[in-house]
C-alpha cells in the first residue's frame, strides 16, 4: 500500500513537471504576412542568462530601448537578391540585409542573405549558404540538441575593395575570395518563466554556440589563391575576419513566432552584451524607429542621472553630440567616431533639472538631428 502510494505521488508530480515544460511546435514558424515587433537594449543592466535546468525564473524588466523595430515576413520574390534563392519560401529584411528562408513541417532553413559582407570589406552582395543553415526545429523540447555546419565561398573582383584595404595588401590581386565556415551547436537546456517590460511568458531556452571562421584569399593571374587574412588583421586592423566564438541564448515561447528574448553574451560568456526582445504593442509606448535617415535617440527620457544615446544608420564619420540648455548655451559635448548603430551611456548628474536639447552633427558641422531631453530629479 505504502509502495503504491509513493509510486502514485511520484507519477503525479512527474506528470505536473512534464505538463509545465514548454514544447515549441511548428505553429511558431514564421509565415508570410507576420509582423515581428522587437526592441534592442545594447547596454543591458541587471540581466543574467541564468543557469540550465527546469523550473527557472528570469527577470528582464530592467531592459530599456528607445524605439521598436518592425520586420515583416514577405514573399521571397518581392525582395532584393531573390534571384539567387529560387527555393526560398519567404524573406525577412532587417537593418539593410534580406535573409531568405525555406520552411517545411519540421525545419526552417536559412538559405543565405543579400546585404553587406560579414568581414567588413565594404561589399554588398549575395551570400548563399551551402548547405542551408538549420535555424529552427520542431518539435523542440527540453534536452533536445542539434549540430549544423555550413560554408560559403564567394569570389569577386579586387576592384570592388575599398582603396584603404587594397593598398595594404602585399600584392595587388586580380581577384579576392571570401570564405566562411560556421559550426553551430544548439541545446534546449532550460525552461521556466521570463518577465519582460511587456509581459510574463513560459519559455524554453535554447543555448547556441556559434564558431565562425572568416578567411580572405587573393589571386593573381594563374597562380593559386593566397590566404591574406592575417595581413588584413595586422596591417588594416580589420576586425571582421578570423575565427571567433559567440554564445547566444534564445528564449522561445509556444505562443509566439518572435523569440521572447535573444541574449547575446560578451566574449567572456559571463556578461550579457545585448538583448533583443519581443515588444507587446498593447503594453508599450515605444515608437517605431525612423530608418529613413541617420538619427540619434535619448532614453530614458525624461532622465534622472544617466541617459543612453542610441545612434542609428550613420555613415562612418566623426560626430559631435552636444546638449544645450533652453537658452541655447552648451551644457555638455563629446565627439565620437561612429558607423551604423551604436549606444553610449552618459552621466548627466551635473545637469540641473529642466528642458534641454541634444544635437548630433557630422565632421562638416552639418546637423543630423536635434531633439528634446527632459532632466528630472527625484
């Protein structure tokens, strides 16, 4: 009798535990027409990825972002670069790049993308993966693990390289070849509940380790290809080439197409470097980002002691960020070399309570953007 009771209790609690574990099905796979609404915190504070295992709890309520980001799942043939991906079912455009996908009942495969090269060579081209990179699997449950590997080899004319890179090479090549190898290991290593600024979600965490090796070869005439990767690192200071390893955690929900959070770890694999998270449009006052021209956003606004400035869409240049009081008198200023998207945290505790204007200008003194900043004191 006692043995039967213990077995029944064990079975009862085991059943409850099994029911609590989220399982990600193909109902979360993107479909044409879906709108993916997210926000990004490039300087997350108080965020921890936590430990593996069941029944975890994550508090991400300290996440902050100046605006929301919208990506729409579109038919592949309506997007730039589609000619190179005839097997694609749909594409998603984010930050100037278009990624193409193929989907079936159990897998979403990343076929490649059209956009800027990952090595930082200043090239815009089509980058097809061979074989396609498995990005989503279903069903996905706690304890599942996957491995995938893909390669890319893309030759192009050396004339397409910027002169500042071409001039540093020990030879003047006719052609350049970009080679990329990616090895990805994934494991659904934890589940539990996650709290965001816009809601509470039951999630399954997928840990992804990405080993990426980017090499650059040069060729003259009929001679063999020569690997010039080390030269580009030492003489040009090109940071996008060579081998690196990154760790990312994806927090997935059975109720959401968009990952609830994508947590990028710093190189030490301990600190959180960046978090992209789901925006609940019913519970947020975030405004959509204006991607039509370069800009700068301050948040939080109003601010008390610290404010973050997020720069977006900036061509590489030296910029000056200035804060003026309501009378137009300069209260604070700093210069930055910026390119693309960047976030800076500024201490404004020396500023008095009141209304200010912050302005961003380029190296020629042209004003890029001017906006209002409110400083409050508790």
